[in-house]
C-alpha cells in the first residue's frame, strides 16, 4: 500500500501552493443553488407513482422523505463545516474509515446514482414530448426518443459544458415556474369549488396496511429530495461557509418540502389517484384537468427543460467521477483518457453513456430507475450518518456546526431501514443496483491485478476528484 503519511504531506504542500477557489457565493445564491438542485425530475415524474401506492395522501410520503433527508442534512452540515472542501461522501468515508475499497464503493455508488437519475430524466423527457405534443409514441418510440436524448446529452458533455451559478439561477427559475403553475392551478380550482379536496385524506386500499403503503411510497418519493448533498461541493466557493451553510441548507430543504406538498395537494385534488398513476406525465394531466385552456405544450416544454437539465448535470458528474477514479488508479487507466482537442474525458463519457443506454433500453420504466437512484443514495447516506459519529474523534482548528448526536443515529437507522426489502421496494431495483455495482467491483478487481502486475499502487485518493457531486433530480 502507499505511504499515506508521505502522500498526505505532499498533498498538503501541493494544496498550499495552489490558489484557492474564489469565494463568490453568498447566502442567496447558495439558497438558489440548493433549491434548484432538489427541484427536478422527481416531483415532475414520480407524483403519479407515489399516488398509485398511497392514494389521495400523496403528500405524506414526500413529507416522510423530507424528514429523512432533513436528518441526513444535519450530518452533512457537520461534515461540510468541519471539512469545507469541494468533495462529498467519498471524502467523509475515507476520513472516517481509511479503507480504499469502501471509499471506491461509495464513490461508484454516487456515480451510478447519477446515471440512474439521468436515465429517469431521459424517460421523463421522452414521455412529456410524446404527450404534450400529442405524438402518440409507442413504448418503443418513447425508448428510442430517450436513447436519442441521452446521445445528445453525451455529445454536449463531450464538447464541454461550463457550469456557473448564474446559469443555475436561470434553470432553477424555469423548474420553479412549472411547479408554481401547478400550485396556482390547484388553488384556483379549489377556490372555484372544482376538484375534490377530500381526496387528500384518503388512503388507497392496501394489503399491508396504510403505514406500509406510505413506507413503500417513501422509497420512491425520496428521489424527489436528493440533490441537497450537491451543495457540499460548493463549500470552498462560499463566503464563511461554517456560518451560512446550516441556515441556508435547512431553509432550502423546507422551501422544497412546502412546494412539493402544495404540488401534491393540487395534483390529487384535480386528478384521481388511479388516473394520476397512469403513464409517466402526471403533472401534464393536472394542467389539462385544472386549466383546459392553458397551452399544455408550454408546460410540456418547461418539464422537458427541467428534466434535461437534470440529465446533463448528472451525466457530467458521472463521467468526471469515472475519470477521477481512473486517475487515482482504482479503475482502468483507459477510462481516464482525455480527448486531445476537446479536453474532455471522452472514454469516461462513452462508458457512462453506454451504462445509461442499457438502463433506458432494458430497464426503461421511471419507477424502477427513480427507485434505484433513491436506493443507491440511501446506502450512501447511511454511511455518511455513521461517518459523522466516527469522525467525532477528529478535531479541527476552527469552529463548525455540530449536530445533536441522536440525529446521525436516527438518520443511519432510517436510511438503512428504507433500503431493506421489508419496505415493499420492487426487487428489480436491487437487481439494477447490484448489476451496476458488480460492474464497478469487476473493473476495480481488474485494475488491482493490472496495478500489481505493473508494480503500481493505488494512489492516495485526491478527494476533489473522487468526491464528485451527488445526483440532482
């Protein structure tokens, strides 16, 4: 194994020699970044599937998912204010446990969650294109559009995309506008006595009972709450992150929870749960039911724009994570090759795109893809909640946020509980996650054998490369 002390000293010297990131983000820009990361494909595509599980109380699983995300957010707050670096779950895992293989698994799981999230977005894009513009595409047609869309994302990724906070503000505004349209339509209809408000307290009949129905639905609804963990990667570019991060992250989570609750109530008031759960464009049905004169093409365009942004950001993240792991010699070196002209990780882009093609072509359905994203992230969040407790022994020389000890314990238990088969989670999601992780482990084993044969060792992880971003939804 590598001399960790030597590498740590070298890394520290290099870090001191390099300029730090420019701290340009204040609390308002950070708030917009967080809200924009959480909003997206989850609420646009999965509201109907959640309603299919629980009936009229479709808002309840979103609130339960919010509670689990909130508890986990407290763990992230302690870690990001303690280690305000542009990394993420892999950094915290490595600091807590110091085992390269566990660090790799966490990083690869985050990468896979980005691919499944992007694949979910591609399906939502294709379904909204078909329904909003009345194309009447078959299942095969929707799949073909989804594949074409992912190919376009790969082309943009290959060309190179410069992300900025200002661009995120614009994208957040578009995503938020679509959800506010749903809320306004719902409140307007309720005010006119239209729809059926009584549905919001009605549970769908279920063999396992109401509580287990809510738990099963929460495993899907949790996909709508992911994205908040992305903000930890902006720590080095925030002014006084130890002070502003806690308030801003918690406010951002609460804002999205209120929006999701109001969207869910509006949706179920105007469209019965059995109809809302049909197909992959639930919010389009809400617009058609509550505001027949509203140009559905406009709302379809907003939805497509929102989910397209989700897909692009996640595929950017996934390809850069594969590139970073290759550079750290935990994945085959070929995956780290950079195109000589475009200066983008071309092979990593191709690899992640092929995985996405496989998911879109052979898995397809939004519930399976969205549920797998939530499954992978819940596993990562379980590790992060445990890492907080382990890292209490590590002292730093600056003040930082400290979460009450019971919250990481509750978070770890809750996330681990939602991973289990007793929740009613579709077994297909375990199969998808298992295949993806097996591919990663297989590549890791091949890389280790190559490293041994050539006398190389696994590099001490440069966490800015391994950490990556979490998926947005």
